[in-house]
C-alpha cells in the first residue's frame, strides 16, 4: 500500500486505493485530492443547469430506465420554447451553463437542435453543453457550428466486453464511443466523459483502467457516479447471477465513488469534475458536499420542469425529484456555502481546454 499519494499513480497504486478500507489512509487521499483541486481549479464550484428535454430513446442500454423496451415510462418531449424558458431560468439563477440532455431521440433532428442552440446563444451568454448520446459526425458538426460549446458522452466502462454486454448496438451499426470522443475533440468541443461505478461485471482492474483512460483522453470534464439498479431493466434482473468473482466486483457504493473522484482529480488535475446526481441519490444528506471536498468542483442543479422531471427516470429515486429549478438553485447554493466554497461566476470553462491543441473544425 503506498504511504503517500503522488500525482502520477501507477496502475498498481490506483488498484490499491480502490481496494483501501482504512479510514486513516483514505483521509490522506481525500486531503491530497482536495489540495490538488484547490491548486489546479481553485475554490469555485461551477453550476451547470440540467435540462432533461426528452426521455424518448431508441437504444436498449441494459441498465437505463429510459431504454426503448421499458414500457413503464411515460414519454415526453419538451418544445423549443420550453427549453428556452429553462435557459432563461439558468440565467436568472446565476448559472453559467445550460446542459441539454435527452435519450437517443431520432425526433431530435439536427436542424431542430441547431435552432435551439442558436436561440439560446442569441439570447444569453450561457455556455451550451449537449448530452444526446451517440450521434453522427455531421450532426455533431452542425451543432458545434450553431454554437454548442461542450458535449458529454460517457464511455461507461473501458472494458469492451462489458461495454458490449450492456450496450446492444443499433441494427447494423457498431458503437464506438472512444472514436466519437475523438470526433468531438476535433470539432472543437470541450469534451466530457465518464463511467458508472459498480456495474455488475466491472472489476477493480477495469475501474483502474477507466481512470487511466480519463488521463489518456485528456478530458475536459469527467463525471462518475454509482450504478443504481433500475427494476425495469435486464441488468437489475440479472444482478442475482454474479458474472465476476465476488472479490473482483466493484461495489456500487458511496465510498468507491469518492475514491474514483479523488483519484481522477489527482490524475487529471485541471478537469472539471461534478459531484453527480447519482452520488446525491445514494447520500442525499451530504453526498455532494463530500464529493466537493474530495476532488469535485462542479454541480449540475436540475432545471427540468417538475412535471417532466419525474419521468426522466434513468434510475429510481433520483435526487431532487420533487423540486423545482428555484428550490434546487437555493439548495445547491446553501450546500456550497456550508463547506466554505464559492459559487463560480461566468461560464466555468475547463482550464484543461486549450483550443490550440485541437485540430481546427
Ligand atoms: N445508474 C447509474 N447511472 C446511470 N446512468 C444511466 N443509467 C444509470 C443507472 N441505472 C448514467 C450513465 C449515463 C448518464 C447520463 O447516466 O452513465 O451516461
Ligand atoms: Fe435539488 Fe437540493 S439540489 S433540492
């Protein structure tokens, strides 16, 4: 077990930390991650308002409650005007970014989405982040052209066999998220990715490789959260049949999530790292605060109107389900102030992002 935490960690050291259980040793990791966070990205917590604008999805991800085959979901699609109203709420609440997220919804056409982005950019100074799943290069280029600044696409796991097991491809198409992350970067987006922690079949070795891949991909944003079983999905139903040795299986728990946040901060010092909603869901009381104190520097308060929010059920009992944009805004501000941190002003662009490193679009 390493005695001190260094910024360049070997695969073995990452593995040791992921398996560490001694609270005194872990306290070193938290302290070091917090110090590196302060030195690299400062004390500001950037707020990104999340708009979950459509829960229609054509895909069949084995873990996600929005998968096409889940008949128990009331599907909705917000109008462009409704999304614009959320963007105005973001401005009113002092957020610098709006994140537009949806399932893989073919009715979100490239032209419609580009128009929404253009309207937001025309009316506000917000940074616009898109999170719309695996879309074509042409579409991604068109949205970038329209003014979209950032794109989030988690690779979910670096283990290709596990990835394929939980992500059935669209008929006749191969899914290659790493290639898409390369496309996004070439197009000049700030690129965000991440993984779920504790996917059934995910080993400690897999998770250590995930963290190492974050660094190789040179990501601007890295979101991680625990896997949460959704009863309407095949992965939740198979969970009683373990696919790896019990001792190798990563637990989908709070402590492992903090370890991944802290190790990610050490390995990618300048990345924007959110304390995610999934983390808030497993510890509603202090999950986000502890995430922020163990390496994170971003929170994504929900802006989705309450009548739609309840139906964006990627996993059950999601934090803030019965809140409004305003109550989430106040709650998040209180939480940030309670731990002596400041709310970031402006867009909160990634200090890691350097346009000169990217090929021109
Ligand atoms: N548990 C935890 N996270 C999930 N996501 C989707 N389904 C679940 C689940 N059941 C995460 C995925 C996706 C992000 C938008 O939400 O990592 O990329
Ligand atoms: Fe939504 Fe606390 S952040 S209620």
